[in-house]
C-alpha cells in the first residue's frame, strides 16, 4: 500500500484498499459486548467508592 502526498498530508488511494474485507461483528454481539463492558465499568466504580471509604 503506497501513501501519496499532495498538500503535505498523507492519504491512501481508493484502489489500494477497495478490495479489503472488513469483518464487523453482528449487532447482537456488539450489544452483548457493550453490556458486559458497561457492567465492568459499574463494578469498578463501586470498588473505587469502597476503597475511598476504607482509606478514610
């Protein structure tokens, strides 16, 4: 893949990438993943609050 320059900013030409296959997970998988990550963030916030209480 060659990078072309013109205005000083590199860019990629369409023929260089038009045959690439991009695999996108199903919407259901994306939602499950987001829910799981959100639950981890929620748990982390709880642990942070508990740690602050312990430190007092």
